C-alpha cells in the first residue's frame, strides 16, 4: 500500500461501526452463498440465495448506494428468485434431500469460481486501492448521482448492455418457439 | 428532539398504523360485502350490527391448534407467514400521509423502488408456503402465484416509472410535492394499470386464481391453521392498505385536495386510501374470477402495452413542456 496515501486515510485498526457492520454482513452473505451451492435441498438452495442476494443489497446500502440496493432486491430477490422457485415447483422439487443434486463438475466449478473471485478482487483492489467513501457527507450513491454518472460518462456501455439484453430476449423467444414446427402448436405461452 | 427517541416514536406510530388499518379494512370488507350481496351474516357479536365479529374471529384463530403437516418442510412452513407479512410493514414506513416531514416514517431517496422491491419480497412467503406444505393444491397455488407475480410485476414497475418521469424524482414525498391537478388525466392510464397490477400482485379477486377456493381449496395456504393462517389474511389486508396508499401517493396527489390547507393534508390522504380500499372490496363482490390464461393475457397483451404507451405519453409531454 502506498504509505503516503495510507497516512491520510483512516487506519484499519480503529474501524467504525459501519465498517464492522459491512464486514459482518459480508461474512453472512458469503456463508449463505456457500450453503446455496452445497445444500442438497433444492428449494433451500433458492431460499439461501435470497439471503445471499439480500446481504449484497445491504452491503450496497452501507456503501450509500441506495438506488442500486433497491434495484438489487427488486430484480434479483423479487424476480430472479421467483423465476427459480417457479422452475423448481414446476419440476416438483421434493421436500428433503435430493440425492442426485450433485454435479460431477464440482472440481471444475470450484476452480472457475475461485478464478473469477480472484480476478474480481484483483480488479477492484487495483481500481480503488485506498479510496475512501466519506459516509458522513452527502450520499454519493444517491439516485441522482448514479443517474448523472450513468448517463453522462457511461452511456455507451449502458447502450451496449441494452443491445445485449435485447439479443438475449430475441434469443429466448426463438428458443421457446422452436418446437412449433416440430410437433404441433406449442402450449407454453409464459416466459 | 432526541434522534433516537424520534426514530423510536416514528416506528411505534407506523407499527400502530400497521396494526389498526388492516383490521379496519377487514371489518369494512365484512360489512360492505354483506350489504352488497344482501347477506345477513353474523349480526349478534357485540350487539350493534355484529361489530365484534372480527374480534371474535381473531380470538378463534388464536385458540386454534397450530398444525404443521407431517411431511412438510417444518422451518420453511413456519417461516412463510412472517415473510409474507413483514414486507408490508416495511413499506408503510415510507408512505407519506402529509406534507411535513413528521407525516412520514422515514424519507427514502429511492422511495418508489424501495416500496416495489419490498412488496415483491412478500410474495416469497406465498411461494414458500406453497412448496413447504407438501400438498398438491398448495403447490398449484404456489405455481400460480409465481406465474402471476412475474406477469404483473412488469406493468406495475412501468406505470410507477411513468410517474417518476413526470415528477423528475423517485422519492415518494418528492412526487407528491410535484403533483399538479392535471396529472390526474395525464397519468390516468398508468394509475389504472398500477392499481390493477397491484390487485393481481395481492391476489385479490378478480385475480384470486392462486387461492381459488372452488378449484384448489385455498392455494398455498391450504395447510395453515390458527394464528399462522390469520397472519396470511392480515398480510392480504395490509397489502390492500399499502397498494391503496401507493396509488394515492403516486397517482392521486396524496395530501393535495380541492380545499383545506396543508394542515388537513393527512385527512385527504386517508380519505383517498379509504375510497380506493372500498373499490378493492367492491371489485371483489362484483367481478367473477379470471381464468389463468385470461390472467396472463391481460397482463402481457393489455397492461404492458398500456403502461408502455403511458411512458411514451409522459415522455412526450415532458419534452414538449
């Protein structure tokens, strides 16, 4: 760490309440995520995922990114997990353990997860180093600030992402309509 | 005033509102339905008009045995009512009923998103109940709940986004502050879409397919008894309060009224909420239940296009003016 910057920034040895809370919520989130991928009970995995995603939202909140936090809850907890549960119910996920809820790719998955985590941690650490968020001042993650940054400085990535999502949407429609030509009219009209 | 005391006081008031208003709506529903359908119903409890019937019902629920089916997933089954009820308590915190800062539990910068996000979490309770009961009717109810939520979440969000665009803010008090009387005709389509989608999210008739009693007994709540069942019912009434409150704040101008000063703002808010709640009950007694395919069709082919058209209209008016 750069000693000059470190002298200006608050030390690690006298953490504030927010920092301690951040750390604790992070531990809970990590634990919930670990349970999500290791539990043999399918629906429990989905419910632990709710805890993990909710924990992430709390982390965003602690970093004053209020808007991002609520969107996280709205999209992931409110829609993605509901979609997951819908799928699990549709396939009649049993109550209790599913002995076949395991994958032969466990080692490969672990390797990919660790590599992805390492890459993310490295990028974030390298990008921010000793930047400190002033939690007492005006919220830096307020909706207005987020909007201005997004649409002033990051418009191009934003548009590229929307094109990607559009492509995914079209792809989903094409995939779900495929069997219409093969075996009579498809019944499935839902997402 | 002392900060901690202030927060505690606000939370106590919100909690009191959370305890009282849903029961008031429950009582109103009993009586309004009875009058509209010409049903006599229990008229003895308490003497006048059977006003104490709700209390008697509560006592009955509290006395009943709390049964968990043998094959059920115990912990998820027991947790589900709390997951269904608590989000509505959280949403009540951000709904402003008057113009001053003391008339709202807590001002949140992204209030609309907070309210909609937390409301969506409440549905997880129904899904958990549906799966954990180990009952095929419950499972069917859970499935229908999930399908309905996925379909109606989108138009609700789009309609809310239209108001946020019009006001130029996503904070709930900010939106009411920006309200002008001509927003009423301007945002009427969005308001209708929001209200209808909200009804569907609450699984109120005519969108009560997930709990259709003549088909799947009581959907996800079939196996529940006693207090836990009462909590689900309470969640439904709390949901009505929250939906009517949000519709009032977003589309009907909250505390703005044709006469009366700022001081009477909270009366207007409560009056609008009461009228909307009456409409919710009215719809229940007058409309037949929509079939599952009709439900999906209404959401995807009517509400979503209408909401998108409303957003386009809002954008055009906003740019032109």
